């Protein structure tokens, strides 16, 4: 057996992997859980799935977090004759600046293949870098392996395929390509069969696994191993997969054309022989014919009828043989009827950077709900792994997977899924890191939680208010008050250096609120707001926060200084910069009048009302004047938190591309907005891709990765401005997973309110 053949047979892998619960690979009904030791290279080996008893650590499914590497252009010293073309230089610059730019990657691969030709070093560099970012693109693993095969490096071909099945373990297609390669390359049936068995451990129960089973059947037909072929059909009929009727029909045809002696396994043949012995000895004992028993023991001629029966195609035996398989088939069909609706709704079972539509995302949640209720843990894990291939770019599915595994007691699987999400698949989306921080804090890993927050602050979204608030709240829970204040102060210091920062007023308002709620230090809270007025222009946001702060203080209240500040905002003045809109100015005036009505005197109320009438009544009729109804006061905080400051629905970041996220996670982590939307911000426009998009000619069956498609970008910081809100209520409810709601419309205004409804005033806003 050659080196590369041994690599295939032994399940060669190029790196060691950890933190994975091997139950995923060993709970299959195939019983193929035997491990084979590795060669002298000390690399882990896999054959037919590896169990923990073997002492060998199996691969991490669907991408190993440790495999992610920094994107680097090929160095000249790797190949002295290798130089980059101007186009290659340009594309490398793009992907180094933004490693998620899928279009640039595909263009770079095409340019490198055109320029490099037989320079395999350059081809390896670009494929290694690309697949570190997009390990689920199985079509590119196949192309990579084809390049290695073209230059005759068979050991490298095996290495690429082994990396591929570690990167996208639950892909039927990549296992099929690997098995076809083995059939065309090696002559040892045991080597090829072991590879098929490894594949079936992971994807043998996949509803769409028919191509792999068909190839296995085709191979055994060529080998004319009818007993093994019959066993393959038996295994197929146990599972609700596509084309089950065809398989049962083919099995019956095989059983009716071959003698049972060729179809039965060794165990079945032994059981049939034992049954024959029992049927012959029982009458002998009942009749008391000892001499007949003696003659059977003394001579071998009496055994021939028994052997003939075992090898015959007796109709009764044949019906019993087929009937056993038919019972399996009927049971599988019954379960298939329950899941066929979910399976038919999966239009894209493979990974692609292009967003999925809402109905398909909801279908995955509904399918997971059903399988979780069914209670078969193996089926649950397999479906989650299929789901996070197609939905790899959606944090909500990774979060759901982690929470379910944690709730089931499978901590290793939960940790593995979280690592893959945060380090490979959604590493540029802040919500997964905020979720990771919460989970790590709950598990006592405070250093890990701080690292997750710091990664968001420094790498993902440096001005994300949600991350600042949650980080400060965690430090408060840990008793580190100086660190909690420092979180706010550091971000405020950074924002002070920016011209016209829209986040700075909100930071000051939230910092003041935090100080008062945590310490009940009214002077510190007031000082923070007053300091804010020295650094930013007075705005509705800041004044609303200050008005509410004074309203909750015990008497005597310091309210005299509010009047000039309010007037500075609500009165249009060409000499001073005033960015407040007319609607915001009118709302602030109404809030101030309401405040004075509660706590002011007659003269101050009269002055404020007269001022309001002069500024706003001439421009609108009395019937159009905004009135605050009782319903506004009684509406729930949940309704308020779903509204933006100016009544505009929150914009959905294109990178997330899951408009049903808030509906799917009510009250939980994913329902939190990624950023605080800017006032009057237009909704984000969907990504456009080239209408001339077509699948690659040579790899159309892989799902196609269009060169013209613009990949979703990591969300850039959005200027944040929202109503400050009342102190007593909680900003962020406790994060807990809630069962997803099926068939929910895309996120828009969460309540059935008229689009032109004016924003809510301060006292009943978010907090």
C-alpha cells in the first residue's frame, strides 16, 4: 500500500484538534467506530468515525477555529521565480484590508490560476488563504485538489481532501468527491470501503445523501460482493432519506435474483444454520429416536439437506428476509412523511455568502423545533450541523446551537460551536462576541469574557454602545466599580476627539444614568450631563435626560438652569449651531411643559406655554397638534424599545441578513440591535449582485460562487442617537433563549402604528 493510499485508509489529518465531543461521530447505526493508529508523523487518524475510547481526537466539524490564519500575500522567497502581476497585487491588497470580500477572493483565485499555470506554490498560497476564511466552500476544496492532482502530487491531494472533510464535515458532496478520487486512484477495496464508511458516519443519515449511497452501491456492484451490497441496502432502509422507494425496489430486485446464501451476512447465515439445527433436533427429541440422533452425529451425509436449505431461495425464507427489511422501510417512510415539508423548503443546503430568504431561515428554526421535540440527540446534532453550514453567516443559529448543547449537558459540543462561530464564521459580527462574553461570565471565565468585550471594542465595532453598556455592567457585577466607570470614560475620551460625534451625547446620557442607578450619586450624575454640555451642542437627547434626572430628585430640585438650555435648543438661531429638527424641538418643548406642570410654578408654566405657542402653533393647526394619549403612557416598555427615536424602523445590517432575528429571539440576546440607529437614518439597502451571475462552468454542481456577487461586509459603526429614557427601568433585559416563532414577517415597526406617528416623549421611552 502506497503512502497516499495509507493516508486515505488511515484517515490522515494534518493537525491535531481538540474540544470536541466524539459522540457526534459514534452514535450512528452503522457501528463503524473503530480507530486506526497513525503513521510516524504523530498526526491524528480517523477511520469510520473515532470514539473517545480510542484515545484519538477526531476532527472539528465544519471548520476548525484554530485553522484561521492572517491573510498574507505569497512571499517571493517561497518561489524565486514567482512574481505577482499588477492585478494580483491589487487584489491581494483588497483581501488583506477586508478578508471577507468574497468577490475579490474569487477574482484573485482566477487571476492566480491564469498567471501561475504550473506554479503550484502560488496556487497553494491563494487557496490556503481563501479557505481559511471560507472553509465551507466545498467546490473550492475540489478545485484545489484537482490542481494538486494535475501536478501529480497524490499525497498532497489526500492532504487537501482531509482538510476539506475537516472543514466541511457534513457536506455530502465533498465526501463524494473524496470517495470518487479514491476509487479512481487506488485498487485496494478495503481502503475505499473504509473511506466510504468514514463518510457515512457523518452524512449517511442526511436526507440528501443519496449520491454518496449510490456511489457506494455502484462500487460494490463492480466488486460483485452481494452480501455487502445487501447490507448497504439494509442500512439505507433504516433512514428516512431521499429516494427511499427506489432503494427498496432495488433491494427487492436484488433479493429475487440472487440466492439468499449470497445475500446473507455471516451472522445471518449462522443464525439460519442454528435455526435449521433446532428445527431438526426438536422432532427427534420428542419422538425419542436416539438412533436417528446418533446417525446424525456419526455421519456428515445428513447435513446436506440443511446446507441446501440455507442456500436455497425458498419462498418462505425469501419473504421473511424481505419482510424484515420492509418493516424498516415502512418505519423510515413514516418519519419521512413528518420531515418532508421541512426538507423541501430547504432551497440552499450548502454554504454561500449570498443571504438566505426569510422563509428559508424560518424553516430552519421550525425544523430544529421539531427534531428537538423528537428527542433523538444524534438527529438533533446532525441537523444543527447541517443548519450551520447553510446558515453559517447568521449568529442566531450558532447561539441557538450553543444554548441547546449547553442545556443538554454537552458542554464540549457547545464550546466547539461557540469557538467556530467567534473565530471563523461570524467573527466580524458583534452580537456573537457579546453572547460569548455573557456565556463566559456565567461559566466563571472572566478573563475570556473581558477578551470578548475587548475584541468588540478594538476590532469589530469600536463605538457599539451595547458593548460599552454590557461591559460596564459586567464589571459592576464583579464589584470593579473603577473599571466599570473606566469603560465609559475611555470611550468618551475617544469620541471627544471626533468632530460632531453623534454617539457622544448618548454616551454621556448613559454614563450619567449608570452613575445614578449604581451609586445613587446625584451630584456625579448631574456633573456628567453638565460636562456633556461643555463638549457637545445642547440637543433633545441631552436635555431630555437632564429633565428626567431632575424630575426624580428629591426636593429642593435644581431646575432654574434648565430654562436657558431648553430655549437654546427649541429656538431657531442662525448664530448658533442647532441640528435639532423642528419635530425634535417641538417635542422637547412639550416635554419641558409637562415637567413644569408636575414640578414648576405657575409663572414658569405660563412662560413655557406662551413660548411654545409662539414657536410652533403658527405653523400648524390646533387639530394637528400632537396630543399624548393615555395609551402612550400605558404602552409597554417592549413596544418602546422596538421604536427608534424618530419613529423610523431600525435598519438591518446587510452582513446579518436575517430580518427575522428579533422575532425569533424575543427578549433574548439576538433581539438587541447591533447599533443605536441614527435619527432619520434611511434603512440599509440590500446588497446587489451581478444579474449576469452564473455558476462556474466546471463546478456548477457545487452550488456556484459567482464572481459578480458582492459579499456582505462587516457592519461599520453607525452614528447612534436615540431617546435616553427613564432611569428606573432596565435597558437590557436578562438574556435568555426563547423558542423561535415561525412565520414571522420581517422586522419593521413592531406595533401596528401609523407610519407618521410622532416619536414618543421622554418619560415613556426605551428605559
